[in-house]
């Protein structure tokens, strides 16, 4: 399989055990380092803060916040500008 330019993942850590989560995160970091753009959905602010460069929060079908992912936990959970 060729290396994709873009990965689109829906809840990639859902229902995985701890070892599988770490392996998946390692693979995503490798793909990112190789130049891939990775879009993923998550209900886990911890995963978002750990992996994402930017976050987009969607409420009522609208993007309500766009921030660097290294924002504080309080900022990520507010869901507002």
C-alpha cells in the first residue's frame, strides 16, 4: 500500500486496549512525520491535546472553535470562541 497524503479516521482509539492505543498513536506520529495530513474525531480531549496540531470543535453541526491543540483543558472543553 502506498503512503496516503491524507488519513481520515473516526474515533481511532475507540474500543482499543492500552497497548493498541499506543501502537496506533506511534503509527499516526510516523505518518505525520512523513508528511501526511491526519484528520480524526475523538471524544477524548487527552488524545486531541497529545496528537493534534489544531482542533475544530463542532456543536449543532457548526464549527464553533478553531484553536491550536496545545490549549488548556479548560479551553478545549468550553466549546466556544
